[in-house]
C-alpha cells in the first residue's frame, strides 16, 4: 500500500535517496525507519562526509537531511546526529543517523523554514472523550442505511491562538463484500501568526496532559498534521500545504476504547465550560509546566486517576 498514511503508534520504513540541503547533488541511498517507541533512524549505503574524515572522532550533526522515497514521499529529517560510520576495505561506506523529527510531504532547507499556520492532532481516546455519535442507522423493510454527519465543533479563544475541534471521515472496503467508514477527531491549534514547530510542540504537550487528566488514562498522540503555505492545486483554486509530522513516544500503557462513563470528565459534562477549562490550563502552563511534567511523568498520576474514578 504505497500511499498509506501511518500513525505515530505504528512502525514503518521508507527506502529512498537522501542528501544535505547544501549538497543536493551528493545523494546517497538509504532506509529510513520509524520505530514509534524508540527512534527515527536513517541507515545509508554511503556517507555525507568526506572519506578523509574517517578514523577521526568528529561529531556530525546535520540539522536537516532531505530525501525522497521510492514511492514518491518527500521527507525532511530534523535535528539529526550521526550514531555510526563504518568504512571497510575492500567494501563500502555505511553510516547511520538518528533524527528527532520527521516531516513528510515537504522539504525544509533550514530550521527557520519550519513554520506553520496551524497544526491539528488526533489523540488516543479523543473520539470517545468527545462523546459525539456521527453515525445514524436507518432500518426499513426496503433498505438498511447508515449516514454520517459531522459533529458540532467547539472553538476556544486563547490570548495568542485558538483551539478548535475538527473532524475527518474516510471510507474503505471491498466492492462486493463490505464497506468501512472511519471517523477521526482532531484538536487544531491556530495561532494569530505563523509559528515555529517548537511553539506547536509545546502546545500539543500541554493539550496531551490536559486530556490525560480529563480522561483518566495516559493519552498519546496518534496523528499530527501541520499546515503551511497556500498552494494552487488548479487554476483559481488554492489549498494549504499539508505536512505529516512524526516523532517517537515512550508508551508504557496504551489503552484505547475507553467508554465516556469510565472517564473522569468527558467533554459533554463540561462542554459549556470548555473555554474556561482550556484557558485556565494554558494560562497556568507557563508557570506550572515543571509541576505538570513531574505529575504526569510519574506513577502519581495513575494513583490519582484511580482515586478520582472511584469518587
């Protein structure tokens, strides 16, 4: 399945050619591997470095590595460092890099270019937390029908941005046997001006912690889609660039399919106050982030959730 879109909870690999932004002609074949709980690694059959530098310890940390895969995916690896280089006689050079972030569907030549107009993310158990049923089944003597309606959105204004819910649905199946509709919910962060990726990464981190608290179960990012510049897809019609973002997460306990009744505070219970809840959370995040991180990064949170769930 050449054009499959992977989630952050899956492992995958891309074969392709890779190069540094300042040396586009010096392309090297290699395999990019995404291990969702471990790392993003790039193993090259060759090297970006000059052969004369081998045998000397020289930390090599190219900020950007660009690539294109054998199925046409455009990739940018961001914040890279070489973990291994090997030169055999006779033989070929091999080198391995680890990257902190992977952007798919756009090339960024410098870190300063990695800016977006908005980012949306899907989290584990987000659809259940929202508690909105988008499907309706109609049964008559003559037919059986299922319809899909986009749920009602909410929007929260923050001092420097807004957070809103948004939705997608997709279809799949076999022509004569079955059809499958999938509903996916997102929380989208839309700042008042273009922002660098680090801005969004911190916002997503804070949102993730809030959802963990409200759901009562550790929440993880499943999908991140960033939006860039407007591009013309046909005469007179424009759309924003869509870039998939990947990074690894440590996931000791992924639990999906939690029913809203099992959650501490599902969205319907606080829908009328969701603006106050999110505003208070983000307004305190700057001063209390170290406390948040300590709380959510230890076993304290699990015990706390268990106590709340029994209250």
